[in-house]
C-alpha cells in the first residue's frame, strides 16, 4: 500500500492503532473476544483456549467488583487479581494438563461439577482451587485466596462462582 499524503499516513496510523486497541471489552456476558496481545496460547489447533488470555478473561469477570487489574503470574496462561480487604482470585487456562494431573498433585481433592463439567475442588489453609475439565488434556483452574485466614470458609464458594462464570464463556464440549 502506497501512502502519498500526510493525511493518508495519519489515517493509516489511526486505523492500525484502532485495530491494536480492540482486543478486549469490559462486557461480562457472552464469549470473550480473541486476544490481540498478552500471553500467547498454544499454537496447537486442539487448544480449546486459542486466542484467550487469562488476564483479559479474569478482568472481564472481575469488572465492577473492586478487584485490581489482573497480573500475569508466569510464562503460562495464568493470572491473579487482588481485592483489598478480601484477598485474590486467579485463573489458569491450561491446554496441556487435565483433571488426572490435578488429581496427582492433589489426591484429596473432592469430585464435583461446574455447570455439568467434571471438576475437582481442594481447600487448604491458603484458600480454594476448583479445577474443571475442558477436555481430557485441558483444564481451567479457578482459585480464591483470602487475605484473612478467619475468612477462609468463603474461599470455596467464591472459587466455585468464578469457575461457573468462566465455564459459561467457554465453548460447550460434545
């Protein structure tokens, strides 16, 4: 594309900038928009999270609830966000490990479901984690850690709520 005028160059720059800024919305309902930046997910065509960035999804679900913006906590597709006076919640979109691997690391996890999907839940002194199945080799981890240990009984209900809201955004499995 040849741009011969300054106004044409400015219009092209605005168009490119607009395309870069459109990656995420603050809407909570519906399907998350594909990411244009952030942590890339696996290039595997079987990746059920292709195009989803954990921090964008978590920020979308936390909108209006007093949480700080999510922070990427590793090179993987994981994110955590804090809420002063409550604690932190987290989300991990894992396209490689399923519930079997979660069971190996947490053998005492309780079987449950999240919107009809197989899930495991584990509570400990640090909070609660709900892992639900997306496929045999993919899972979502929804976590809640309370800032005050005496409030730890609230961790699993909050983690379950986060898990259910994340699950509602994912494509349904056959």
